[in-house]
């Protein structure tokens, strides 16, 4: 029987060969596969649609591309890897001497066996990406260059999956679907998001969870333009951007712009109390789509969870970011942290003590007896006292856990017992 980590890794391997970009059939094919795991609502937004300060661009699709040497051998072939073509390359069919062709070639001299990932979304251009060792081996002569692509009016495609909750307030979970064959930088995030949605659907969560599978930057901007008022709040209560979710580095949580949003406190609490190696960084307006959700007009409480952050590992945006670079265990660990964090978020309430004058008699309500035989009886008793003392309508259960130093689950369990005894109300 395969583990969840192995299933997520299998999804990464399946998605890896597809040529994704910010628009086009590669995005649709990716969403078709994710749609086998989750029911998706797919949205098509026409080219030319104004979305905030941006405009939905023309749609790009590619069928074939290659460079053939003077002997007719394909020395660079799109069929071997979608990274070999500069993203959004214009169509071209010509013959060029190597000296002139070099201006359109991209390599990584410091990593001569790796192929870089490069794009030209908003500046018309064409080009190829290849290993430096391949370029060094090319003889002088004339080279046939062919890119069978189209850039035409079409659509930007994104998809949503909603896990209904007990309240309409939403938690946004966002991942980007625009990168081609890069296993950690986007595919691992897609896999973790997919299996997180499936896990949440096994229960009825408190919040409604909306999963967003969209191209980076322009996709998030399009979603924001179509779904939220340009002001803080709206229906989005919390959010998390998932990326770089499968490498073997330690977990990194990047705070929201606010820095003290509830999602910030929850993730930091879960990471700290789990004793996992981790790092917490402050918000910067550079990175993934947290910068769109946290732009000043929206200022949503959205953080970002990665393992090694973007550009923090040599393999980033190269052919070395392949399925071997990500591990089932790392993706399973990322998924576990998300589940733990959302369990805290869902149970984090503010309560009001209905008997605030002095300590209520717990024994006659059977609350002390309920602790009998528990190995953590003393801890559970202290949790009840802390919850009673701080249930003034202004302190949340996370506040109680942090101030008391007690585990959140113990505090939440105490709150459940006290609520059942009629001593507190939400």
C-alpha cells in the first residue's frame, strides 16, 4: 500500500513532463489531471480583460521546437524537456550561423550540465535554454532553428476547489500552476494542496477552504480582481501560499504583511511546538503570490509556507529541480504541518466565562472526575483554569496556549469540557 507521500510524488512525476506557462493548453492539461483527484471549477478569462492594473495577455501554446546542427542532428529538442524553449517564445523558422544564434541561447556556466528556466512573458522574443556543456560542444556552422508556437487571443485559465465549512468565512490556499518541468517549484505545492483538500474534506471544518490553482502573479491578480473588494477583509479570513513544498530542507514560514495575522501566529505556534527544524521570516514584497494577497489595498492575512525558499537552493529554476530532487517524506511533512495548522485555526475561538466571579466549583460538575486516570491530568486541570481565567471575550484559545505554555490541543480540549458544562460560551 502506497503512502500519501508516495502518492503525492507520483502526482509530481505525472505532471512533470507537461509544458506549463501563464496561459495555454499546458495549464489546462495540468488542471485536468488535478481534476481527477478533486472536483474543480475551471475559469477561462479572455485575453484583453482588465484585471486591476494588468491586462490578461495573449495565450501561448507550443507544439515543437528544436535546433539542428549543420549535419541535421537535433542538438536541442523541446520534446526532451519543456525547459529547452524560452517561455512565450515567438514562432520562428530560420537558419542562423552559430555566432548569431548565441544571442538567443541561455545557459548556466556555473552548472554546465543543467538547463535553466527562462521566460519572456511580456517582451516579445524567442530563444532556447540548454546545458553549457552542450553549447561548448557545438561546432561552427549554420543551424536550423524551429519553434512551432502560437501567440494569439485566447484565455487565462485557473481553477478553484472549495471544501465547505461551518461558516462562510474562507481560508485561501494558493499554489501556482505556471512553471514547466520544475518539480519543487510548483509541482510539489500543487500535490500538497491537492492532498490537503482531500484531507480537509474528510471532516467538516469550521472555515470554508478555497483552493486556488492559478498561474503566478497574473493568475492571483486576476482572481483578486474578480473576487474581492479592494479593501481589507471581504470573505477571506486567512490564507496560505504553498510552494517549494518537497525539497529536503527545513520548513520556512514567511509572515503576512501584517506580521501578526492569526495565520502567522498559528503557523509559528505549530512549528515551534512540533520541534521541527524551521525558520520564520518577515514579509517582503518579493516572492510568490503572498505579495498579491498582501498588497496594501487588500492587506489580507496570507502567509507563505515553503521548505527551502525560492532562489534558496542551487537547483531553483533549473533542470536539476526534477522529481528526484523532491521526496515523498518531505511532501508528507509539509502536508502534516498544514493539517496541524488548520486544525488549530479551525478550533481557535474566543470564549466568555459565564461564572467570572471567583473560580467555579469544577468538582460538582464532574470536571475533575473526568481527569481521573489521565497521564496529563495536572496539565488538563491547569488548562481548565487558564481557559476560565482568560475567557473574557478578548483572548483566543491560541492566546491561552501561548501565555500558559500548554499544548493547544490540551487547551482546546479544556474549552470543550467547560463549554459542555455550561461554564463558558463562544
